[in-house]
C-alpha cells in the first residue's frame, strides 16, 4: 500500500512517520521542500521515499500522488503575523484544495486531514466546544483559525464529491521538536526566565497522541467525521508553571493585562521591523492569551477507546529532552515513541 505524507519533516509529521515505520509500513512516501530540515527524521530518513515538492505545485504534486492509496495531509503554515497572512491562506487553503482535487482524480482510498481546534470556531459565551459546534464569524477567530476552517471546508467539499476522508482537530500540540518553533518555544521562554503568563485557557495534547490517533483513524472504517484530539484543558499559567518546574526555573509571576499585552506586542512588532526577525509576540497571540476555551474530547475517547497521555507527563518528558538539548546548542530533539497504538 502506497502512503503519502505531506509535512513529513515538520514537528507532527516526523512523529507520524516514525510511528508508521514502527508499525511496519514500508511503502511510505513523504513530500519535502528543498529547504526542509531533516533533523527530526534523521533516524528513519532512509526508510522513507522522499519527494521534493510543494503542495502549491500542482504538477509536482500530481506526479507524487500517482498510485497513492492513503494520504496523511499534515502540511500547513502557522503564523500570527499579518505580513504572512496571505501566504498562510494560500498554503493552508489552496494547498488542501490541491490535495483533495488530486485525491478525487486518482481515486485515493482514504485521506486523513490534520485540521485544528481553531477551525471549529469561537464566539463569546461559548461554554464547551465539541465537534458539533458550528462555525460563526467572530473577532475571537484568529487568521490561522480562519485559514484552517476554510481548508477543512475543502475536505468536506471533497467528501461531498465522493472522497473517503476523516478530519482530526488537535489542540495545542506539545512535545520535543525544533525548540525555537511552535509550542516547543514555550520551553525556551521559560528557560530564559519568562515572567509573564496569559490568564486564559486552552486545550493541549501530546504530539504522540495525535500521531497515533491519525493512524487509528486511517485504519478504521470511520469516514466523513471529525475528531477533537486533546488530552486536557489547562490554563496558560498552569502550562507555564509546569514547564518552569520541569526545567527547575522560576515560575512566571506576572499575569498579562490588556495594557501590558498591548505594550508587549507593539514593542515586539517594532523590534521585528528593526531587526527583520520573526515576531515572538503578536497582537493575535496576546488576544488569544486572555480567552478561556474548553474543548470536549469524549468523542475520540468513546470511538477509539483511546487513553490520552497526561499533559504533566508530556511536559516532564519534553523538559528532560530540552535540558539535554540545551547542552548541545538547543539542537532539535524528539520524544521516544514508546506508547503503543492499541489502548
């Protein structure tokens, strides 16, 4: 069976590839760009058929998808900076449309699409968010969330046209990876003595859980459904405190206020403009840090009899990996995949 993975050299994709190899799949093809770093897949890179391509390159993608029977669409762009908005929408929406169109054309047996809890939609006075929560236009939806919502609509359009597909909506994914990117950067911030925390809440999940659930979804008869993949709903203060504890660092002690948050993103915007570097704090990330969202993972637990890794365990293991990496110039790292698919 020929399997194609998009985004295989990234954080989530690299764990997925390692699980697929561990399970004995041996006809795995993965798309990578010429500039993609291979640090997270170094140990298995010779067991993967690599294809240099971009999901926006329809011709190259068409060639890559010939004879493919299963697709894991992981590739996406995450950014909260306005200057990358257009590119993010293009990658997430048009890239997904390209995957869906070619999957229909080539008669792919099944597609598992990685969406996000941000694609479900947020609005004021929303107490609990489930798979049935309807999307509404709202100031609480980030541009990233909007792009993932529209990308997911491309998948549902494909389902309406006969595509066998399922969607996973992970929370904020935690684990070892590229320490200066995504949620792994939380550990760098705590290591350097971050004093601030947001007063909001969100949902978090271990990267290994998301990877295993994707494979479980692919191997199941499930189609035309979405699943929220989260382990626990935690406050940002609790997340940062637990990360600080894992690194033997002081806990952040200053809760962000709208005034402090507004000052922070403006200072960071100016710094990024003057240095040409990526902004660490943006208006959207500050606004998100004040919101309190509760997500329901019961559907995934009931459907797959799944037991999530506790977030405290994830942070402890990631903290240990980070401390080892800190001794080696913060080289990328990954967690052991010692969890089994069967729960």
